[in-house]
């Protein structure tokens, strides 16, 4: 593993984690009528705290994009998932809650899972798939699943609607990471002409805006402990699927390696859930989800 890629990915995770907390602090006060509407972004852009969180998220995405340009997506994505550690650190400072057994358990599982996946899988670069059908098929499946989850979340009167939105946003962000890497490769090969003549940068922009609306809607209607774990768990899974599916990333496939990879991913998801449910994570106004349900009736 390149030390530079490690530093870039962890720095990106730090900016993302801090940015998500600041965004949720502002989004939970947005009008409920803005739910799943571009108006939500227009209202939030007037809030300095949200702008600060957005700025940190953009810096994190830029650092993540540089890391993706220098390392395999199957290596960078698990490292980006550690953004929850930084989100918990900021939330803990705000709520003054001790880390406790749950926090330490989640921290060890997340860090250990990332280590096990990287060491067991040994992500390495390979030849990218040139068949556009393969690209469209994998991206279409992931984006289609995200849209399906969004539909269920919009129609659902259950409290896990925001969780579905966060999963959908995480899936889109995973595709966004893959398109970021492809766009960087096109720019390196052909400059601005090579970049702008492909569909990837435009798809990247559309998916980025859709993902932002989904995640802010999830932040608006539920506590951070409900939305951020789902978002953080879904993004690396989608990114790894794209990396292995058409970007040419290779993982070891012997029985021992697959066992470590599966155990590592399971530990990452479990650690994310434990950290996301930690009391230090802001609860937000509990009444907002109930208000959302009443409005749908």
C-alpha cells in the first residue's frame, strides 16, 4: 500500500466525517416540505454551518479523488469508510459522551475489518474492462437499486425510511467514486478534450447532485445515528463492486483470502453500525420523523 494513498484516503475520511456532522446539524432544522426536493439545497445554502460542512465534504471528495487516481478503488473505499470514526469524534465532543465499551468495540471492528480486507484481498490494479455494456450494466444495477430504495423510502410510513435514503445515497456515492476514477484516467490520457468528450464527468455531476439531495433528506428527517451508518456501509460495497466489476481491480480469490475478505467486510459493517448507534451521535429532534409520518397520512 502506498503511504501517500493511505494519507490521502484517511484525510479524506476525516473531512467527510466532520462535514457530515455539520451538515446534519443544519439539515435537521430545514423545512419538512423540502423533503426529497432540490429546494432543500437552496434552503440549506443559506445556513453557514451547512456551507462549512459542504466545504469539508468537497475537500474530502477531492482528496478521495486524488487517492482513487493513485490507488485501487477496492483499497481506497474501505479507508474512506473510517469517516465514521471522525464523525463520532466530533459528535462526542459536542455531546460529551464517553466512548465506552460499545464505542471501543465498534472502533476495533471497523479498523480491524479494514485491515483484514486489505491484507486478505491484496487489492491490485488490473486491466479495466473496455466493453461499455459491462459498465452500463453494473452502474445501472446499482443506480436502479438506489432509485428503488428511494421510492420505498418516499412511500414508507415506517421509521426506517431515512435509513433507506441513506443506503441509496451510499450506493450513488460508490458509483460516483468509480466515475471519479474513470474521469481522472480520461483526463490523464487526453486532457480536457479526453475528459469532456466522455459521458463520465456528466454522469458524475448528476449522480453527485442526486446523492446530495438524498443524504440531506435523510439527515433532515432522522438522527445522524440512523442515517450515517447506512451511508457509510453502502458506499464502499458499491465502490468495490464497480472496482472489481469493470475498473480492473483484482482481489485474491483463494479460500483463505475470500474468508478474510468476507470477515473484513462483515467486521466493517458491524463496526459502522455499533459506532453509528453510539450515544455520542446526535439524536436530533425525535419529533421530526413522527411529523413526517403524520404529513404522509
